[in-house]
């Protein structure tokens, strides 16, 4: 009987210690969350948001702006030279650019160092407008792109109508 009483007392001590440690951990996490929150990336654009204006220089020296010169939608594809999935999405984006309706502006934005971006630039050959690392940093930041590849469609009035991580996710908004 003494052994049973000792086991119950020991179990109570372990439970009280467990509760005390759990409360201490919760208090510590609450204190740390205030320091971690400012380091988290700002959420990206959502459908319905206003697409930021931009002006950039293309690979062939032209100036491009968000508003489509043809009055149609603007399709942006964001790629990075450090992204392992970007090379496999580049041909899909090039195909989207080839079948985009008249008036639509299709822009590939390539982030990263110019030397590392060469392969992506080759894969995107055929996309009418390519903004490379020499001019893309401001666009990527304005659109709050936090993952590559990312794709966005802005309506002629400047509203974001589609966002996705692959071209099939945004194709319906282009048509």
C-alpha cells in the first residue's frame, strides 16, 4: 500500500512539474512572438487589390509599364535565378505569351544575378517582354513577391484578377 501511495504522490509531482513547464514555455513563446512578427514577410497582393505601377527596361532596351499599350490585361510572371522550379515553368509561360489575346501584355520578370539568370532568359526567349535582373528588383518588391515562380494577371483597370504559382492557375483570367 505504501508503494501505491508513493507512486500516486510521484505522479502528482510529475503532473505539477509538467503544468509549470508548459506555462513557462507559453509565456516565453508569447514574449518571442513580438520579436518574430516584424521579421515575417509582408503578405503578397490578393485578387481585387490594385496592381502597383512600374517602369522597367527590357532585355532589348525598351521601357515597359504596367498598363498594357494595347488596352488589355497585363500578365506578369516572376522568376528567380535561384529558384529550382523556375526553369520548368518558363516554357509554360512562353506558351501562355504566344497564345495571349491581342491587347494583352505579357511580361516575364527575372530576378537574381545577371550571370545566373542567363539560362532563364534563354528559356523565356519568345516572351515579347522580358525584364531581367538589371531592372527587376523594384517590380518584385512592389508586388511583394515572396515565392518563385509566381504569376499575376491585372485587368485593364489595374485590379489584380488572378494570382498563382503556375500558369494554369492564371490562364482563365487571361482569356
